[in-house]
C-alpha cells in the first residue's frame, strides 16, 4: 500500500508542471549581435530550468534565458527560436528570479514597460530591479600597423525601483540622493543608516532601508502616507 501511495505521489509530482505550450510563445529570428564583444547580451549565457506561470492556464516547465538587449525570455526548440509572450498575466521564475512583464508609469506619467525582477513584496509597495546594458562600441584602427583595435564591450547595469500602485521611482544608490528622495524622514533615516551601517550597493540593505521608511510613514499622523508622494521628478 505504501508503494502504491509513493507511486501516485511521484506521478502527480511529475505531471504538476507540463511542457510549455506553443500558444505562450512567439517565433523570433535568431540574431548574432555583439558576438565579438567582451561581455554578453544575456543575463546568463546558458539556458536554465524555468517555470512559466500563466495565470489563466497553469504552470509549465521550460529551459529559458533572458536576453537583456531585446528584453525577451528566449526559448529554443531545435532550429527555431521563440520568446515567451510578453503579457502581464505570464510570469517566469529562473534561478530564484521572478520576471514580471509590467506596464508601469514613472512619476511624470511616462510609460516604463518591460520585464522587471521582483525583489521585495509588501502590502503597500514592491521593490523591483531591471537589468539594462551599457554597450561600448569597438575602437576602429586607422593605421595599417600596430595592435588590433580594441573590441567592443557589454556591461549589465542593474537599477532598483520602488513601485506603489503602478507608479515607480528609481531608487538612488548613494546616501545623498537617497536622503533627498525620502526627505520627509531625512533625520530618522540618517540615524538608521549610521546605526545599521547600510551599504547602498547591497540589495538586502536597500530592502531594509525602504522597509524602515515604510515603517516611519505608517506611524505618521499625516493623512498622506504614500511612499512616492512629492518625490523628485527625475525618473
């Protein structure tokens, strides 16, 4: 009887995540951009095990990799290349990173659509990070002799955002700009930064700092407790 129950559990677990259906995929052409550059346009060069969560039809297994340049989650099937449909109801988990396709606005009302990686989830706010590329073109040599020209380079840049009710604000990565962004609690945050030895380039510390600001706002007697109210307009 125990063996039968074990077999049922194994079968159930093996069928929990079905293969990725083609109606969640869009064919895309294969490109060979920046192959000779130092660095990569991919977050990871190898395809990795992933879960694709479609809110309407279920969860599916696939091997994917994120193309930062085209902002696409790529799926390779034989000689064909696809991307996961860019849809707010389709989310993807790769290596503990949860990719959400979002249609945010910045504080000026401009659209900021694309894939964002969820970092922190709270009842009032969320913290996301977005990866972009800094591309340096190769230096062309005009001389016929001498060393070869310097190759181009690609560097991944991670930017963090605070999101509240569909509006996002870029989180500054230095003390002066951060305190200016959260100026209504500047004195309290100064004390917190010093006491906790917050390092702005450390993701965990950034999460802690925003959580502290949220706690200060929550205890505020002011009727407006929005974390993004009256912030800078530089996003």
